[in-house]
C-alpha cells in the first residue's frame, strides 16, 4: 500500500507521481455494497470510463472522487498535489449528471456564476466562442428555462472549453446530446487527454478502444 507522506515523497519528482490513487475503496448504500476493494491508479493523459448498470454506484463513485461524498472506507489520494501541498479540488472540473443550471439565468449568466464559484474570472470574449462551438450562438442571453434538455447540457459542457482544470470528473456527460454533440464531446475529451489532462467520466458509452474502465457490478469491481 502506498502512503504519500512527506517522508515518502522526499526525493520523488512530482511529475512521476500519479494524479489519482485509491486503496481498498469500499462503499455501501441501504445495506447494499456498491463496490469494495477498489484499487485504482490514474495518470496524466488517460481517459477512464466508470461503467455499470443503473444503480451500480457510478454517480456515488464520481462524487467520492470529487470530495462531495464522505461515506466510504478506504483511501482516495491525489499524490501530485499532496506533494505540492495543494488542495486537489482546485484542479478539478466536476460536472454532475444534471445540467446544474439556474433556469432563470441565461447561459452567459450561468457560466459567469459557475466560474466565480471556482474563484475564476472569465472574460465574455472566451465564453461566447465556447457557446458558439457547441451550437449555442444566439442563445447566450436566452433564459435557460427556454432551452431544450440537450441545449442545457451543452451549456454545462461549455466549461470544457472555458475552464483550465487538469482533472475532469464528468457524470453522464453524453446525456441528452444528439449524435453531433456526442462526437464533439468525444473529440474534446481526447484533446484534453492528449494535452496531459486526466478525464474520468461515468457513462454506458465507451467511445474509443484506448479508453480504460472501472466497471461496477454487484459490489464487485473490474479495473482495466
């Protein structure tokens, strides 16, 4: 078992450390084991799919990784940032399985709000091209209540073009997207990994043979 204490890290190059490492991760819900003995190591440039049937615990695992769910046993570590004495969460972009929009706000206002929550100030000159890339040109100032489910999902996913985060934790990113939207996001995930980022997404959709997976099933896990 690796334990990344200050002593253990002495003399280790930060770039040699994994971004994510879990040890004997265990979680149950309503007296039902979702997963156990999850030992997993993820590094720069990888794309990981969290897979499994509905109710297998995909969203729970994503929330654990994002630091939003504390009811588990075992360890979740982000060694790269521990070595630098940084809070790993400042390097995450987490998008939940719901779009997470305020319907009374416009796409432009929602994005301003989201980025401010991360402590970032993003110029509108960066937001407009991102929305246009996702087919939302002309909708920037339309209340989100008037958008379709697919358009709302695209507003949320525009953060993949706007925010500069190393780790993307995406829960069901392909929900409500049409075929063109799915292809656009697939290519964006590949691009992020090629630039040294780490993508972890939950979905039934595996879009590339190079995508690795953590598969959850009846309390068992497969990491491959």
